[in-house]
C-alpha cells in the first residue's frame, strides 16, 4: 500500500475540510475527526481508498486500490493546498470572531465532477433528509465495495449509472426528472470531468449547457471539484436569510441582497457562507418546516 507525507500551513481540520463534500464515501461508523479520516472514491485510474492523518502541520496519507497513485498525488489539493484561509478578509465583527475558529477550513479540490454531481442532483428542491435518503438507497443498491481494509462502499460508477433506466431508480424514491438527469450526466461523465481543468466560469458554462443543471447545482459542483473559494450558490432556500441575518440583522433576503452583503469578502465569498453555516447561525424561522415526503405521493 503506497503512502506519502506532506505539509500544509495552517494544517487542515479534516472534519471541516472534507465533511461538507458530496463526492466520496467516508467510514460508516467512524466519522471524520479533526485529525483523522477515511475517504473512498473513483479516480481516473480506478477505485481508491485513502486514510488521512494530521500530525501538527504534517499530513500522512495511505492509499489502497488501482487509483492509489492518483489519489496520493492529488491529496494536497484535496486538503486545500491551493487555498489560503489566512487571506480571508474580515469586514464585520462577527467574521472577525469566527475566522480563528474556522482557520482549519480549507477549500478542498477533488477534481471529481461526477462524484459531486450525483448527490447535488438528488438534493435539488427537496429537504436534506430526503436527499440523504435517496443517496443512501443508490449506494446500497448500485454501489460497490471500496479497496482497502475498512469495508467502505463506493458511490456507483458513471458506467453503472449510465446503464440504468428511470424504472430502475423509481423504486429508490427518485423522481423521473432527477433520474433522467443522473443517467444523462453519467453518460457524459468523461466529458464533464474535463471541467476540473477549466476556469470556474468556463466550467459553469459547460455544466449549465445540460438541461436540469442551474446556478445552484453548478456552484456546489464547482466549489467542490475545483476548490473555488468564491462561488456562491444562488437559488438556495436558506442561504440568503442566513447571510442577511448574520451580517445585517435582516431576517429575510433574496440572492441580490446576499451578494451585496458578501461583496466585501470576494474572492472568499464561498468561505464566508460556509463559515456562517458551520457556525450554526440561522435566521428566525417563520411558519412550518417542509415535511419529509413519501415518493408514493408523486
């Protein structure tokens, strides 16, 4: 099993840096800690499982599987080597207080577009609980065991998903439009993976050329695959309210107002929104919560 070590200053907090990623599968019974985690994913060279340990500023990475060399080569980028959390500007008392607390949050760059796309598509216009339920069902039904000693499961490969029909995904509680989009992006996976080498604007244009992929999906995928610290998810149900409440004391806002408040934080607007979300801040809630729905209703 190959391994490597490298240094990052400041060192990443693995729970903060990798915990928000959509692509890849973590250990089912040992969630990421600040200093140790597991991650399994498909790479251009095949499946790989990686064990990461942080000791002060030094990171030790060990990998298993055909994609081990690729995973180890990419490990510094995965942990935010291209990112500089200390460059985050502070223009508000709250941000000045939160910045040291989230110094270990580095913008991970996975270069795995398909892996990021599938969970985000499942999360379109549903509750988080509904999205996670659908993702878990796909993993259990079409996933495969990852290499290595831990028994992790891999997200279904693009080839596996591309061969499915809507009728295969319907029993998992996935609506027709999402099922068709998952199958379509899986068929185009190789072409879509190329966007990891484009600029954020070029990558966004290519993603949004596909029917069913809009600004919200694009921002989340670009943020993860390219490690973009500035992209902002427009069209999010809660994010504008969270930003407005934290930075201006306004309980409700739209995307335009959110972007106005985030402008001083460019080119770290995504980091600003992540820090606010991770801090647990949220605008007052008015009205009932959206219920978790049964697919039988559709």
